[in-house]
């Protein structure tokens, strides 16, 4: 867009188009009433009246017939008193024995109203219509072989040494807008529209070299009729558009809006200096389709994309307010960003990001917000949370610099990273995150919300996000962030804060730098492993029948539930974890509790005896070969059932009624253990 601004400035403020020598011309004897659009002139009652033609004028034909031809053999300036074209009428600009011509048309009085057709054939490289009072196309046809410009900027033309020089008329201020309704445009080159406000409704626009929509002082012009400071002024408005070609929109003031669906076959680039941007903001279920990339950089109260298919990448940035996408499908990557620095206590402008409704991003979704981030549905009419779903094919990264990260709908991605520099990472306690890897970081509580103190969960969500309350730790009864299973690579909180993570599948925790962490799993494995797990306390709730904790370098207190008696056990940091029920391996206790139908051997062990000099052979088949032992000590390759060389373990599964049960057990690893009954206690 920087290149575009530089190019546009050169066009409008200096020599707008390349000049050519003026060729031989026919003397003009105006003014001439062409007979087109009679009675349509809003100020004069006249239709299309030419005051003067300067430059390469080569004659006119068809005046009064409804099919007027104006011929040129050089660059020319046509000065119209008024210019209007009725339905069924044609105004044709033709080049005779010349190429690369620029034809400027300036209109003095009344809005130009075109209901018929305007055509510029081969040889005319640039056709310009300038009317400060506004231009309306309604049911019209507009065809040019080269570039076209429709503008309400006053333009003057001078001929110096055979050259036509174009520039702004600084003594005249535009008061009109450009409106296009149910009209078809086919531009063989570049199509430019410059006006305080641009309104395009339905119809079809094709521009071989792209479309540029530029507004100047649109807010000043429209603000006079505004009722309040929150009114949204239309700088560029497009309704149910059907456009072939790239679109470049440079908006000075006012909003850029599209509504009621449409199709854009090309890339869309928007720069709005002082206004909102809203794609398909108002619609009755019609989807907007952009077959290309959509990029918007705004400084307005809002930036929206709703009910849309973006078949490319989506990039939205707003420094004046919030960014909101909902019911959007992006086939590429999506980047959503707010950069405002307003005081978070000032609710007039909230620089946060909403990702709502049924939204799908096939690539990566990166959300970077100066304030809140909300991933969740919201019913604006009822002012309450609503259902929805976010599906990300790649990685989801949500980073809030001065606000909460809140999730209230089910969300899935390859990796999910939720980070708040100053506030909390929260859910409504119902939404489920599904990913292969998760990373959570906050300046306070990480977890879910519950209804307490007379407030519903919805009310708590909205209050926290509107008031920017920091939760240093849980308030009332905490709830969990629900994940579907996977690897938790990071849980980061400051001192005095808690994190609550619950898994509906197998969960491995490999990264923690927190104070108090609460983990639970609903019948699935929990594995706390690696050297990057550091906390004051880690509490594992629920039935921890499949908890596994690596012992090396553990510096946190571990609290878990013993599955034999449901008693809570606390193991201090760097204290060896010796569960009452475990399967162990190679002399090391990994702290895994196994619960099932197999026999369990319990400890602690007694003194290690020497080999049994007269062992009895193990029955074959051994009814207890699935038994697991507390520890598998060093195995000797020569040990057999006839010569056991293992310590004695105590068990309660000896069959007192079976005289053949001598307590010899074959272990799952092939070793043999001599099992004794529990010793008698006096």
C-alpha cells in the first residue's frame, strides 16, 4: 500500500496521466446539447450539455439520437455543464488515428446520473470523469479498453507546448459521492474511484489491472448528519458485490464496509487511516467469498469479517479498536492483531480480539492483542455467550499483552499456546481444547470459571473481560481447563497463583514453571516427566491409577491419591516416590500405579535372602505368571525356576488350601520370585 500511495499521489497531485502532444483538431462551436439524459440534471434541468472541448477534438455525431459519438485524435479535456445518460442511451468516446489518449471529462453542475452506457474504445488509454457534485451509476454499463477513473475530486487541465497537464483544483471542494448500483463495469486496465464516500451495491465489476477505491475527507462530509459520536460513517460501502480483479482501498475517514455477501476474485488490500473496516458486517446469511488474500490495516473502532470464505490468507490489524471474525473459513493462515494503547479502564475503545461462531482456519492462526482475546461465541442481541467452534489445521497462538485470554467454545489445533502477560488464561469450564501440544502462561490464575456469588458463568466471563479484573488465584470453587489429551509443554504462573488442567485423554506434562498446579484425568494416563518441570506443588486429583512420575531432579511436592485406599499421599520434593502399589522396573521406582484384575505384590520388602537350596519347580503352566512385583532386582541370566535367586516379597495371594502353592512366582520379565505370606504381627 505504500507504493500505491506514492503512485496515487503522483497521479492526483502532479501529472495524473502521461501527456501527449495535441494533434490537429476540429474547431469546437459549443455549447452543444447532446440530447442525452434530457431532464435528468438535478440543478439545471438539462441532460448532457458540453460547454467546451480543448485538445484533440475530432468531431461529434449522433447528437439527439440517444447514441452519441465523440471522436478524438489527441489528448482532450471535455468540459460539461451537466452530464447525464438515460436508460438505453449510449455515450461513446472514440480515438481516430491515435493511440494512448487521455480524455478528461469535468462536470460543473449537478450530480452525474448514468442509467445507460458509457464506452471508451481502443486508442483511449485513460478515461476520467470528474464531478465534485457526485456520480451515480444505476443499472448502467461502463466499458473501457484502458484505465478508468471516476472521481469527485475537482481536476483541471492545461495544455503547455502540446502537452496536457492534469492537477487538482485547490479552489473547489468535493461535496458528492460515487454510487454504483446494479451496474456492470468492464475496465481493460486499472479502475480508480476517488471520492469522500464510495457506495457500490450489487452489479459486476471487472478490472484487468485491479481496482483502487480512495476516499478523502469522507468523515468531514458525512459527520454533519451524525446523531452521536459512535456513528459509523460510510467511506467505502459495497453491497453484494461481484468483482473480478484485485481491490486496493485507501480510506481517509469513515468506514469501509461490505454487506450481503458477494464474490471478489482477487486479492483485497485495505488501509483505513481513521475508520472502521467491516467485511460482510450485515448479511442475511449470504456469504462473502474472496478468492485471494484479504489484508486490512485500520485505525477505527472495529474491524470485522463475518460469514465469509477467504480462499487465501487473512491478515487484520487495528490500532483504534477491536478485531472480530465469525463464521469464517480461511484456507491459508490467519493473523489477527490489535495495537491500541488506550487505558484498559476506558471501555470506549477496547483493543481486543473476538474469534466467534463456526470458524475454521486451515493453516496457522496467530492472535496478538494489546488487550483481551476471546475465543467463543457471543449473541449480540441477547448479550450472552453463544455456541460455536474453532478449528485450526496448523498452530493456534493467542497472546494478550494487557488483558485476558478467554475460551468459551471447543477449539482444536495442532499446537495451542495461550498467553497473557498481565491477566489470566481462562475458560468457562465447559469448552474443550484439542491439540497435540499445549502451552499456558498467565500473570495469575489459569483455569475455568464456575457460577458463584449469585453470578452465572456468562456473567463472570463478561464482567472479567469488560472490567479487566485480574484473578491472582482462584476465587471461589475453581474449575479446570479441559483438554482432550496430549503433551503439556508449558504451565507458567507467578508465585501465589494456581493452574488447573483436566484431561479427557492420556496427558504428558513436560514443562512447568509455576507455583501450584492441579492435574486430573478421567481414567487416562498422566505422565509427569523431564527436567523442565518445576513447581512448589503438583496435585494430581481423582483416581490416579495410571499416574507416572519420573523421579530424577524432582523439586516439587507431589500430592496424589492412593488407589488402594483412596487416601491422599504427599511426597516432598526430591523424596523418593514409593507408592504402595506399583510395577517398577530394573530396580527403579517410576511411581506408576497399575490397577486391574492381576495380582499385586506390595512392599516394603524384607531382608534379601540367599538362594533357596531346595526350591520346588514352578508349576507348568504357572497360574500366576501374570503377577507383577514391586521391584525387579538385578536379573541373573542363569537363574531358573529350579534355582531362584531373587529377594523375598510379601503377598496376600498364597492359596492356603493348595498345598502345592509354595510361593514361587514367574514374573512378567522372565525372572522368578519367592513369595511369602504377610508376616504375623504380635
